[in-house]
C-alpha cells in the first residue's frame, strides 16, 4: 500500500463520492467550494457514483463532477482517485470503506459509521492498518464544524463553565409525524440499522463526547416506534426501526447527560438543542439559530447575571474566519465544507483526522447500549 498524496507537480487530489442523493449533494457542494475558502490541498471532482445511471449522470452534471458511474469497485482501481467519500445508506458503509482503505484511498464516511458494532469494529481495524501507511480516514459528524459548537467546546475546555455536572441534548424532527408518510430505506433495519438512533442520536452522542471531552460509561434507555406500518411500493410494510428514543448517559468525568431524539416531534424541523451546566456557568445552543451561542457566567455579580448572546461570526471564532466579514452568518451547508477542509489538512500534513473511525465506533457502542438497555426495560448498560 502506498500513500496516495500527489505533490504539487502531480496535480490535485482526485475525489470520488459514492451516493448522489441528500448527503451526496451536501458533500458535492463541499468539495466544489473547499478550495475557494480554505488553504488546503487542491481537489478535483472526478466521479460521482450511484445505482441509477440516468439519475447519477444528471446529478453529476448539476453538482460539478467530471463524470458519473455505477460501479463503486471500479473507482478503487483508478490511480486518479485519492479520496473516497461514502454517502450511501449505512448497510453499504463497511464493505465500501474497508475496500477503499485496502486500496490505499483516504476515506470519509457519513455518520453513523456503520449499522452495527461488528461492522464498525471491522472498519476501525482497517482504518488503523491503513493509517500505518499514511492513509487517513474520518467519519462525518459535521456538527463539530458549527462555529458556535466548536466555541462551546473551547469554552468548556478552558474552564469557563467550571466542572460540568449535567447536559441536555435533544434532536427532534417531524418528517415522520404524519402516519401517512411513505416507507423509505431509513425505516428498514436491514438498510438503516436503526431509526432516530442512527440518524439523529449519533450526532447527539458525538456532541456529548465532543463537548465534554469524556467517553460515555453507562446508558439507561427506552425506545419506541409510534407508527408500526407504512405505505410501501407493494402495499403496507412493517417499520423495523425506532421512531424515538430517550436515554440517560453517564460519562467518565462524572457528568450526567439526558438524551432525546425523535423523527415524530410535530412542529420540530431540525431542532438539535444542547444545554451544558457547570459549577461556574452554562451554555445553550439551538441548531435552528446556529450562529448563536448563549453563555451564563455565574462568576458575575448576581445583579448582572443572565444568559448573554454570542454571535459566533468573528474572525477569531472557530471556522468563521474562513468565510465572510464579521457579522455575516453561516448556514448548515458550510459545516460540510469546513469538514472537507479538516480532512484535506490531515491528508496534506499527515496529522490525525478527527473524528476518526474509533470515534465512530465509540458512538456505535453507545447506540447499541441504548437498544440493549431498552430491550431490558431500561436496565443500566455499562460500556
């Protein structure tokens, strides 16, 4: 295995994205824009891969790819492909990622890393073996690149809220609140692995680990499916994943976090809300106001205490300086471009990429503990 990082004379890093739908579009936008905003190794949008030749060809033209294809394995044989970005349903992640790593390609995988702990372990082992040869891998927890959340992590690490005692993280959406919403691959265990757990709780668990800087030690949880049957292409089809989940997580640092995720929360569109409470202060964040972070400083005199609004758009704020003048807000899509930039920096410098497949594996273990606890009527599961 060789390290596929061309020097300046050899040209740009060739990128292939596997999957052209929702995440494929978001990642394509990132690869198209990353060199315009970040001083990173240059990239070339080589090929977009999907199952339907007509649809993927149209998407490739729209998203700016040089070509399209339907055979992901043939991409791994190409010398002009250096980065493979996997945006497919979860049941395909493990085989694609392991094969790409073994072919010497740098690999970015959308969250969750895999559909099971066993698959995630296989991927983490392949990543470790490839890393010894200079090949980088990363899992796509893009919310780590929200400037307000990156700032919150720094403030917590700097002791601005003191000793963190508790946190509340909820991620609520409503796209399945309508019982007549049709069946999709995200509602089948064999393709999605889980429901709101893998889709939403993976982000929430990663944020708990990212912000608090501490692994999860134990879980007590319950899950439910509100609508058990939905309309499929051939008639009614059983939903085999969860619609919502609730959990209490204890971390190695002693902090306790409550977790709530749902895709049936009527009126909630993309509400990732985070609260962190420490001995010296608190922080609050809402993804639907992603340029803002609220900070309560308990060290101030009582008569002037209160949550203050920080507009996280200054050049000195994490990631914000790469974009627009101070005060000009960012959006959801910018996080994917910043994510691509971080990955390219790791490839170019040889530094570790984060979050790596080990982080993705740790999140997968927490998600498994949630389902295990729920199956045992909320019994505490230790990791």
